[in-house]
C-alpha cells in the first residue's frame, strides 16, 4: 500500500510541475494500475492460503478426535469380546459336563418317549438315552448349505416340542448345539446367505432349530444355543459317511432344571437364508460376538457347503 501511495504522489508531483508529457503520464499510470492489480491478486492468494491453512488445522483436529474415539471403541470392543469369550467358555464347560455324563438322570417315562420319537423318524433323528441327546441329521433337517429348516424336519420338531413341553420334561434345561464336518464353506450361494464359514453355519443351524422349538411353545428361558463348527466330530471326516454323521444339530436335555418362574413366550427369531444380523431372543442381551476364526480350507462338498 505504501508503494501505491508513493506512485500516486509522484504522479501528482509530476503533473503539478508540468514537466511530464502525456505519454509518460500514461505509462506511469499503467504501471501503477498493474501494480495495484498485482497487489490485489496477492491479497486474494494470501486470504486463500489462510483459509486453506485453517481447513487443514480443522482436519487435523478432527483426525485427532476420531483417533481418540477409535481408541475408546477398540478398548470397549476388547472388553466386550473378553466377556463374550467368558460366556462361551462357560457354555462349553456346561456342554462338556452334560455330554460326558454316563447315565442321563432323565425319568424313564421321558426316555421312553424320546426313544419312540427317534424310532418313528429314523432317517431324521437319533437319540442317545445314556447322555440325553437328541440328534437331528443336518442332511435331512436342512437343504445343502442352508440354515432353513425343511418342511419334513418341522413336522418332527413339532412333535419333539410336544414332548419337551410335557409335564415330565417341561422343567429341564436345553442346549442346542450345531456341528459341521471339516469341509470349508466355498459355495458362493452359501457364503452370500451369510454362512461365512463352518462356525457361522453351525451356529445358524442351531438357532434355526431353537427357533422352531420356540415357535411351538418351548420356553426360551430353558434354552442355550451354540455352534461348534467341525471341532466336535463323532466320526472320521475321511469318508463321506463319517462327514454325514458329523453334520448334525444336537439337543441336550440337561440333568438340571430351571428354578425361576416361566416367562411368557418370546418372539421367535426368524432365520432366513440371508440372516441379516438377526438377534435371537434367547440371548438378545449378549454383547457382539467376535468374528469366529475361519475354518480350515478343504475341498468342497456337495452336501452342505
């Protein structure tokens, strides 16, 4: 600005002195105008630079804030995962204790009912009276790679629910456990349905059977649901017949009884082929589960993958 004033004073001086021609005056005026334009442009650029600097400062501040939020979120998720692991360990212990008992402590009348039920559905169900376990064969209970209960299996599950709701069985706790063979999930349709690996598939199938029982009035308060993927085989996975035995959903009738008063029937979790993060009512208060480890990669199977 001082330079601009100097040029203006010089012009006035030259004009006042009458010693400058019109051409020289015009030349000096053009220089002044050009300098004024350059000065204005410099001011605009300086203002733009300040605005850009302020924007970067804001971005850095936001990044710092977001980083703190992410750190807090990571800590929170870590705590949630630890709690979920504790619950899973307790569930596994309970499963192992129940499945390892010799002699089921179930009433004779109930054992007879379940034995007759298995005999009426030999292609779908088997019953182990020594451990109180009813096994649903996955190849009949579900379509290949699916966690949707077939119509044939629904009929049998309805009858099973009647037995579980009978006076001789209505007080016992239940654990529904899904199992698969060791073949990795590779079928694009199965993956697209939400069954990312055998952990997901086994858990989703257990949820489906639990939901079908709840739909027939089995109290959700009695029920626990878990998935074991291929980690609890009952036969060798070397042969197809052994793999077929390992693909199953087991319902353990635990030798313990619930002590609290029965609650009103909870809404039944609807398990579809897409499984969009549905939360079953029988464990709706659980924290978000950690992503299960990916099952070992094996050759694909035409049965349930």
